[in-house]
C-alpha cells in the first residue's frame, strides 16, 4: 500500500514528460512549415477523394488532378475530376479571387459562389496542408500531434485539427492531415462530420513550384450557362 502513491507519481511524471515531448515535436513541425511556406509558390498533384456517407454506409470515389498557387492577393486552386475511364473531365472546381466556380461540362453549366465574408475561411481550407505556415495553422486550429508516419516513403507529421472558432466552422468536427513539413504539402487528409460522414483525400505525384499561372482557369464550352449564387 505504501508504494502505490509512488507508482501514481511515477505515472504522472511519465505522462507529463510525454506531454512536453509532444509539444516540442509539434513546435519543430510548425517551424519547418514556417520555413517551407516561405519557399512555396505552387503545387500540383493527382488526387483520390473518398466520400463516406454514414446513414447509407456507402462510399463514392472521385479521382483527378489538383493544383494550388499562392499569389499576392491570396490563394488559387483548381481541380479537374475525371470520369471512371480517365477521359473527359466530369467536373472542374476553381477557386480564384474570392469566388468558387463549379463547372459541369456534361450539362454546360458553371455555378459561381462568392466567398464574401467567408473568404478567409475558404482560403484557410485551401491552404490546409498546401503551402500554409505553421503560424497560421496554430492561429486557427487546436493541434494534436500524432507522431510521424511514412506515406509513400515520405515521413509525414500526423496532425489532428479542431477549429478554435467553432462558430466559424459548421462543416467539420475535426480534420486530420498527414503533412510533409519539409515541403508544406499534405499526402493525406481526413475530414470528419458530426453525422459520421467522412471524406478522405490522398495526394500523389506531388510537384512543387512548377504550375503556370494560366493553369488556373476553366475552359468552358461555348453555350455554357453561368449561374451566380
């Protein structure tokens, strides 16, 4: 009975030491991201998105290419989702100058959403794991460091993120990213909703600082209808 308090004290000391170690490792990762973000100009990658809908226990997968670019005024992103046979684009998604354009070539329609007052939130998601700094990450998210994990031979930092401003993020309860701190790019992301729905994104064939500015435009077919919301 006399040694029980000592055992408890030893356990608390171990937990405390682990907490300090985790904090130090996280700060190292954030510092690496700060350095990498200063060199980041653009990135392009192949993606595979898996949307899981909990209520019907179903998965929907989408593959394609995606690119990001930092400009003096903010962030640009364009994604081209392909059909199952990898031929014509199934849909294009462009974020540029505070507007999100959703283009559906099969019905010749592009829908444009203005970010408006939510522009900072839009761009916060876009830079989540692609060129964002450690400082910005720590400003907007409560971060839990999950250690280092190898993905496709790359050592990534596993970070679980919960929004500091819950009222500003009604979409996801938390997000987990596996990020290469040396390049400030994500190889994997998981988005969790209160409903149990999740979206898992995998990024491969990542290339840094080689995307031309003219890549960030949608080439709509003649006769395409534009709808603004």
